[in-house]
C-alpha cells in the first residue's frame, strides 16, 4: 500500500521572504499567489495567504533593512557634515531597482492598505534619519540653525521628485544634481560636492 506524502508546510515567514525576493527583482506588482508558490516550490493551493498583506510585510522588511544599512554607512563618518554628504549621495543615487520599486509601491497603495502603511512608515523613517543628522549638524554649528523637521521634509520631497525624474529620463543628471546642491547649500549652508562633477561620480 502506497503512503501519501505529507504536504509541505509553508511557513508564513518563508512566504514573506519569498515575496521580498520577488519585489527586489521584479517589483511589488509581480507578487501573486501563483508567483509565490513557484518561488517556494509548492503547489499554488498550498499558499493560502492574503497577498496584499504579504506584500505590505515584505516591503516593510526591505525598507527597514535598507534604512538600517544606510544609517550604519553614514554614522561611520565622524562629522555631521560628512554624514549628510554620505546620506545625500545615497539618496540622490540609490540602486535603480530601489527607486523603481518605491514608485511602483506608491501606486499600488491606492488599493492596498497594508502596503500604504508600510510605505508611510518607511517615509517617516527616512524623515527621522535626515532630521537627526540636521539636528546633529545644527548643534555642532556645521549647519545653519533651522527647523530640522521642515528641512528633512523639504529634502526628502525634493529627492523623491528628482529620483522619479531620473526613472523617466526627465532632465539630465547634472540638472537634477545642481537643483539638489543649491537647496542643500541654501538650507544647511553645506557645500555638498563643491565640484558638481564629483557629486555626480
């Protein structure tokens, strides 16, 4: 008599990890029940999950890891000015997939509340990181004295905009970097990349 094999148990954490892998390589819109099943190597009926919720969890995990990595990188620099330059260098020229996935995620938030919460929390975390460096620089007199939260909001909204421009090829890299550099100099008094060609490198 043949024994039936026990169906493979799909752990929820494995589903989230699989979704994160799909998001990184193909974008959040590619995450479906069928795609998750293929990634996990199980039949589709074994992945009985709320895909929208899984996408939100997976996107959140990617965002948290990304911000933690950037925070470690910038804090390796000794001064607030160098921390801000390192932060701007990353934000202004992130990995291409990172920006594309972020814009795609924003579009999908219209119909996915879990993803909307994850995206908003990610934006808040970026805001907090930028504002903390601004406060540090103001205390050490590296930066002009100003409202750190207001400057963080301004910088992040500007960077989100110029990165979106980059994805669609609107204006040149040089034009976008000039705009950001001028704002940084005006609001922080920071000479970020005095030579713009160096800032673009």
